[in-house]
């Protein structure tokens, strides 16, 4: 009976301690977001921690190439251009020189040269050229391929590797046909000069007959 009374007396105190402990470890549902003030273009902008970290990484990367950028800026200034204008001019000159080179390889076909330029500019749409290079490392660029291969791939929407394999198979078949034709021609030209009865040509047969006279 005494134990029951004792339990009844201490129970409220235990509940109070439990409630106090729960209040102590309670965590707010949301914490106040921290902003980092950054000055840009004479303005102060408040960035979140994630954005501030991302921009800090970009700043560190720029420091690694800052000296090269300053040299590029000086070179551009000598031509009276900004860095952007100077780079655009370089890209244009490079593209024009590349087109001249492709025109020579394509026999003056400007449409084909422009098409190859487009493929080189957009490697993700180059009809599987990277896959072709893996199989044929000697082919370094699209312009190294036979013109018919590129034309067929463009016209039919097929992969360059497929068309190149077809091209090689056709070339091999044509080579075998030409070799067989040469052999047939050679046999035909040798046949009339041979004495069919003894397998000797007429000159040899006449010489042998002279030995027995």
C-alpha cells in the first residue's frame, strides 16, 4: 500500500521531467537562411550559401587562367577589338580556311564542304563518326572519308560506319571482279600462241622439228 502511494507521488515529477526533456531536444522545422553579401557592378547582392560557393569555385578557376586572359586582351587591343570580337574574328578565319581545305578535298563541291563543316561543328550530330574512328583509327576527320560515303549517309540518314563498311565491301568485290577479268584476258591472249596438241607455241614447235632434220 505504501509502495502504491509512493508511485502515485513521484509520477507527476517524472512526467514533468519527460516533458522538459522533449522541449530541450525539440528542433525547429525551418532554420533561418544565411545570405552572403557580394558586390557586383557597384551593387550589393545577397547570395545563398550554395550560390556563393558556386561563384567562389568559378572565381578560383578564373585565377588559374587570369594571366592568359590578360595576354589575350592585349593582343585583341592591338587589333582594335575587344576579346569577344577578336575571338569571333579568329573563329571566322579558321572556318574560312577549313572550308577552302574541304573544297579541295570535295572537288569544289561547296554544298558537301558546308555539310562537313556542320558535322564538325556539331559533334553530337556527326552520324556516328566517333564510332567509325574507333574501328578505323587511320581516319582522323570526316573529310578523310570517300565523298560517296558522306553523301549516302546524309541522303539515307544512316551512320557513317555503316556506309563506310558498304563502301569497303563494294571496293573489295570490284577488285576481285577486275582481277578475274584480267586473268581471263591473259588466258585468252596466251591461248592462240600455244600449240594445243603439245602445249607448245608455234615457234618452239618449229625449233624442235629443226633439230631432227
